[in-house]
């Protein structure tokens, strides 16, 4: 089941009855409450979900899988251990890279017992073809970002970056985040997915349904007969009220039910927000 190359097609076995999807958790030392909420949620998925699909930006930053060799990265260790525990309970875990954790690699996947998904990846479930992607590559109107994306996805650039000492990479990631926050603040509205580009992706994959994250516009975007379903980000550290949600796909014998689940009421009831 494990593969070094990210999968660009994922076929759901016919016995699967529930797939949970989430993205943009932005976990890390800077988000202890969000991380805690995510770990609690993972704890409830065993026996309830046949698969967990994480569509990018699980981590706020990822400067290389070798950070798992250092004991101080507690959050990353805890998340990997929880994903591995979920896998051991029979839930398939699959992870797509986002714009912040684009360096997630095979060593991370092996540690979590997870599959890496290509971007895009086509999920075949209950007779449907659903295009899964993080969503950043659809924001073609943000030309500065698209230029940066081309640079940082280049294997040579990645090789040079990864050759630097870990501390230096962490510093660079931190200043890149600060620059990106400034650039975002300067925009009237954060970049959105380009509807025509999304339609081109769907056409190329012979699909009419797409699920992605990244744009933080969690709703159903219809364009003609095509559906773009956007996942919400999680933030229980810096946002008030907090946000945490998942999307569930529930294949039946002849249909596919979709539920969007707001996890905040459950987290509140579970006492997550008690200080
Ligand atoms: Mn993103």
C-alpha cells in the first residue's frame, strides 16, 4: 500500500462507508489549542471513518522530514503518532501537501503510516470521480504567489533548501511566513480559486466535482453543473469564535451522501474551550 510516489488516483474499496476530509489545520507550536482539538477529533475517528483525507496545510510549516529526528518538535511528533494510531485501527490516512507543508515527504508518510496524495488526485468513490487538491494552484490571479510556487516546487530548489541546517531552515520559514502575512494583509481580499482554472482541471480529469481547501471560503461553489466544495480552515488559537470543520463522504450502494460537520459545538461540549 505504501508508495514513494504520491498517488494521483485513489479508489475507495466498495466496503467503505465513511470518509472524513479536512484541511488547513495549520498545526504547530504556535497553535496549541487547534492541535489539541485535532488530536481529540482523531481520537474519535477509529471505527467511525474508513479513511481520513487531509488536503494540505496540516502543518503551519514543514521544513523537511528530518525535523522528526529532533525531540523538540513535540506537536509534529504528537500528530504523527496520532495519525499512525488511527491507521492501526484500520482507518486509511492520506495526506496531500499544501502551500505551507509542501515539503512533507516519504519519511513523514512512513512515520504516520500515511499515503501521500498528488495534487491533484482523483478520488473514485461510489461511481463518482472527485478531484482533490489543496487549492493554492487554482489561485492563478495571485501572480506573485504563483511565481513563488513554481520556485519552491522545483526539485533543485528543494534540494538546496533541504541541504541547509535545520535551524537555518526554520528561521527562513518563519520570515517567509511573516512576509506572506504582510502580503496577505495588503490584499483587499485573500486570493480565491479561479473558477475557469478549476473548470479546466475538472475537464482534464473527466470530473464535475472538486473538493479543496486553502481559500478559507468554506461552502459549495456551483458553476453550471460543476461543484467546487471548499473545506474550512481550523483555528482555535487566533480566531474568535474558533473554527473547526470536516466534510464527510458516506458512500451507499447507489448514492453518495455529503455532510459538512461543524466541530465547534462538539469541542465546546467536550470542554476544549474551558480555560
Ligand atoms: Mn493553504
